[in-house]
């Protein structure tokens, strides 16, 4: 696919229901046109704020609670540290 074909696809046919397609294309272009599923998945994760929010919630309400209960970590505001 040449630049004009890709440009046409992005401008006229690609649907932006989420960030997946543009992030995958960006990752491929930045990697010289080829990368692994894992590299693409990591790139999507790095650009997906909803996943970051989900895992912040896991830290706040699950993992952080358990480790604080066992007196392994302490929390000040949004920061955690070893005790």
C-alpha cells in the first residue's frame, strides 16, 4: 500500500470507534512496517487512558488495600511507598 492509498483509507474509510486502528497503524509505521502482536498490544495499552484508569482502580481498591492491611506499603494521597 502506498501513501496515497493509506491516506485515502484513513480519511474516508477508517471508523474511529476507538483508538485501536490509528494506534496500530502508527505503531507499524514507527517500526518500519512490521511488528509483533505483543508490540501492537503494548502500544494500544500505552495510549488507552481507560485501561490506565481501570488499573488505578485495581491498585486503589484491591492490591493497595491488601498490602496496606499487611503493613507492607503505606499510602499518602495517591502515592504508595514501602514501609
